[in-house]
C-alpha cells in the first residue's frame, strides 16, 4: 500500500533558473495584457497564475510599469529578430518570405503580439514610450532594407513621403493582423499577399 501511494505522489518540481522564471512571468503577463487593458491587470493575478509570491515577482520587476515595459520589449525584440532583412537582396524578392516569418510569429505568439500593441493605449507614458521606440526601430529596419535595394537606394529613402508610407504600412499591417487573430476569414497566404501588395503599392514611386 505504501509503495503504491508513493508512486502516485508527484515528483518535486524542478526549480526554475532566473532566466526561466523571468520568461515564465513575461509569458503570463503577455497573456493577461493581451486580454485586458493595462489598468485592469493586477500584479497579484500574475503572481497567482505563475505560482509565485508577490515579493518574488517584485524582485524581478519592481513596478507594474517595469513589468509591462518588459513584456513589450520582449515581443519587440522577438519581432525584430524574425523580420530582419537580408542584406543585398531586393525587397521585392524577400518580402514574401519575410511576411511568412512574421505571420508565423503573429499566429504562434498571438498573446504577445496583442499585448505589444495594447501598449499604445496604456495610460502610462513610459510604457507608451517603449512601444513607440520599438515601432521606430521597425520603421528604420524597413527603410534600411529599401536603402540597400538598387530599385530604391539612399536618395529614395530620404523622401518624406516614403517614410510616411512605411509608417502607414506598419499601422495597416498591425490592424489587419489583429483582425485576422479575431477570426477574419483569410488564410495566412491571403493575408501575406494582402500585406505585400499594400507595401509595394505604398512605396511605389
């Protein structure tokens, strides 16, 4: 009897490393912030879902602002890594593959994507600043790819209308991706083609 009861007992949980615990907390935060506005997410919720004390959570993130900013930065870094342009390859040639990678990220990390874009609606100016810096890096990444493209070049990128077009395309892509996650009846391939056409039309001379 004793042996059978012992076999049914759970094994001790493995203690998470600092990096693993931080990642766990950010994943919980991404889900909560994707589902509710900033002001409606409580640190106590995060600690309870993660199975840690509030004190431990505050050890990693001293304030709610720090926590949400870390969620936003994490998703920004992930997106930028996945969508980095290939130097020396024409934008038109790599656009489809780049969008495929980006949309795979959106689908796989839907909570993080939603949480990232909720940051602009947050009342906290410091959080909004983190979000806007991340968007500026995305914009700069696209412009650098265009500058390296023989079809455009550095002179074309300096045109104010091209910068505005890229900024507008980022807003468009965000809007259609969020609609897609809500259940819009588009396949990933259809969404990719829609976004590709929109960019090529926006940046056309």
